[in-house]
C-alpha cells in the first residue's frame, strides 16, 4: 500500500513525496480512510507511529484553504506544538495551508496575527483557553484534533479541554489520539466525540533492537565540547548529527570543519540539486559527518551509518524514532547518542517509555580516557601494519645518524602529536548526579499530577535552569546551573 491509494489531494501527495514517505504506517493505514470518510475517531497508538500524518494528511486534503481557521490541533506541550506545527506546514505548503502555533510565554499580539493568517492552529490548552475566554479570538474549525490526550490529562488539563470545547462549533469532525486509554480518556471521548470509529495499534518496540541507545547529560554551554569529545571517542565511520534549526546546522558545520572533520550540512533552505550532491558525497564516503535537521530523517537511505547523534533531544518520540532509524540498517548494528540538559530528563524518560526501549545513561569520557583509547587503537593498528620496502629504506637512512630506539621514539612521538585530544578534561554530569536528577524529576511529575494544571506552569517555570546539588561523580566535579529551552513562534 502507498499514500496514492488514499486518494489525497495532489498538492498533499506532492508534500508526502518530498518528505520521503514511502509506505503508510499501521495507524495511518487505519485512520486516514476513516477521517476522509468524515468519521470521528478515537485512536490508540504510541508516539513514534506516525500519528501526525494520520490526522494531518486527511484533514488537510479536505480543507478549502479559504483563509479561515479550518483545523485546530490541541497538544500538551509547547515543544510538541512546535513539532506538530512544523510537520503540518510541510504537508500543507503546496496546498496553500498555513499553520499558527499557540502556547504560553509569547506575546498575545503576535500569536493573534498568525492565527488570522492560518488554516490550522496548533495550541496548548492553557493559552488557547485564555485567548478564547478573553474574546481575543473566535474559532470555527471543521476539524478538531486532541493529540497525546492521556498526557494532557496527566498534566491536569481536563477542565481546560472541556471548557475549550464549549467555544467550538457542535458541527465538527473530532479526532482523539492517545497512547493509553484510561477511564478519564474514555469518558472524555463520550462527551466530545460523535459515534466514533476506533483505531487501535498494538504497541511493539518502535526502535530497531540492533541500535544501542545512550544519552549523556550536559549543561547547555557544553553541547559543542560534548559532541566533539564523543566523536573523538566513538570514532564513527559515518555518522549523522541531528539539529533542530537550520541556523544550528550551519554553525555546527563551521565548528566541526574547524576541528578538522570532513563535514557537510543539510536543511530545508538548500536547493534540490545541492541536497542531492551533498547526500551523494555522504553515501560515497567523501563526507564522514552529516549534520542535518529533521528534513533528513526521512528518505535518507544510507546503510553504513554507524552512529546517530542528537545534538538536541527531538521534541517528540516520533521524531526520535525516525532520527535513530538512520543507523542499524541492512542488518548492521548502530549507536544512537543523545545530548540532554538537566531540564530534559523528564522528556528522555517519556521517549524511553514511548519507544519501548532502554536508553542507557553514560558519562562523557575525559580527555585522558579518549587519549588512552586512541593509544590502544594505534597500538593495534601498528601491530597489524605490513612492513614495506620503502619503510625499511627510510629506517636504514635514519640509522646513519640515530640508533633504532631513538628512531622508534621519534616516530611514535610524531604519530601521537597528530592524535592529541583537545578540549577541557571534564564535560557533563556524573552518573550519580544524573540518577538524583531523574529521581527529582519523577517526584516533581507526581506532584504536578497531584496538584493539577494550576501549579504546573509555575513549577515548570521554577524548573528552568537545571538541577543543582553536589556532584557525586567519580571525579568530584562541582554542579553547575545551565540550560534553558529554545522557544520560537
């Protein structure tokens, strides 16, 4: 089955092809035909199964692009709102469908202006309720989607969601997507859905079992140093580094090139011909490190990628699955490595739960550890090297002035100088401190659930800046505050 079998609009299919989608996922196969037929649906499917396309493609195919807000998508977090909005924009750009992202912490005026120009609004419950209750906006969407409904209930947004629906038209098509179906979700579905069809996708491990998944906790300012150190330590044959923004890609390409790596970047501003040349160079081995936005997560078919690095944790589990799926292909093993700030530990635990696989915490190797690792590799390489006639002649020439031991020492020193590891010795947090931060994050999550949404936003603000406390790592490093989340409209 392919996406052409759904009879989507040509403009939507064009975007699907450009995004590199091949076969629809199970949830897409079941949900898309039902949405196109006009049914309300309640879909149980894990994050990482293609839910955004499962609701986005059919409702956008039915939209008129008449200048009004035809679709409303409600999601639990700002990060997911930005991710869903970006993906919907890609699906709808050839159809003339614009998206607006609505969440707290951003000026009302700018968001209201974007809403006036949008066909689809992607919003978090708190800010959306504020806008509707204050009369700043009025919405009359034909299509309403509740995404990650169980997460919204976990965060205490049930009252807001119910209130939002009092401002929406009764004649609408409503779609609810949830990873789990607790009693509260089923009851909410009874209240807001009209004779819904059910889609249920059995959970399976979303990620390739041949991919070993690690994460390293670092402060925001340490990301560049941590990435270079890990590339030095892992010595990947071919790797992809995923970033969130085009600007970040360009900056990292310049930074890693200055460190002596063979690097190239890929993002949405590049022309198709330039993209093809870059990908071809990566496949052929002319480039060792490929730095890209999520535009490269789909449709990039390279079987010998040994490592995937997430410079920033992706906004949702679906993106995580697509990113790390670029390694471990063709029956080979691979490694997926994610850099995480202390603020993002709850997110990494949620992704771990969603994808059904264990992400192992590790500590960034010290400079000495990398140096020792390189020395071991060098000794093994020397032992395996075949002696050539030219090498014998060179040693004979050197023996006119130097004894054989001095020659060996000089050659070894020359080789070691070329392999010196740069940078500071200690990067990132130790294992014991990470465990303490995880424990605190899980306790805070429990407190958030208990107090409800009213305190959630305040607690979230207080959590900005990471975790303190004394470091308990093997090196006795002192704790440092840092972090902060990227926010854009």
